[in-house]
C-alpha cells in the first residue's frame, strides 16, 4: 500500500449541491482503529485544503480523531431519487455493507451504511478510488457554521496551521 489515492478522478464531488447532515457528525462507526502514529494527532490545529463542502477549503480545524482504515470515494444513486452522486469523498471501510477487511478495488459494487447525506444510507454504488492514508475527524467553522465531528478528511487534505 503506497498511501496514495488509487484511480483518483478530477471530477468534482457533488456533495456541495446536496443536503449534507453536518452540524454534528456523531460517533465514528464501530470497529474503527485509531492510527498508531498520525501526522496530525488529536488536538492538532490544521488548515483544510479539501473542498468537500462550500467554504471548507482554507478553513481552520481541530483534529478530534485519527484512524487507520481504507477510505473510498464512491459513486452512488441516492435512495431518495435524483441524479447519481459522483466521487463522494469520503466513506470508510466500516461504512460499507459486508466490506470485510481488505481494500476494495475500483469498480467494486457496494451498499452504503452511513448517512453523511440525505439518501445515502442503503444506497447502491461503486468504488471510484481509494486510499490508505490516515483518515481524520475534524471540528471546523466555515461560513459562520460550526461543523463538529466532520467525517472524513484524509491526510493530504490538511496542512499544519501556523
């Protein structure tokens, strides 16, 4: 495992155009293992460089969790109807039905067990890309709204706060 995303796409995530449930992301899924030596330990202050949501890129954040697992960008059709969501970042191994413990290949068909967004839980989709980078839960503020326990941000989507 090289730590780099496999099959990364330049397609933008559709998350910003959908109803996201992010006021408080709640607890991590059962079976999550804390990372043994994360680059950004719990309590670290970071700057987000991801654009999963409007206002996220450049936001200051605090790390509240760091985990070792496989993390996936997925394409899926919401259970509530509507257009396919492409390249949704991120879903962890523990949020996929019967995913086992091995890294899933790009194109693998999956069923989502998480509810990051409306219509996500129970949705059928496919793996678009994956990474084994440390994955983080963060608290941050963007556009005057505080996000607690935001799931997920991978290591290369953050930089140290100065």
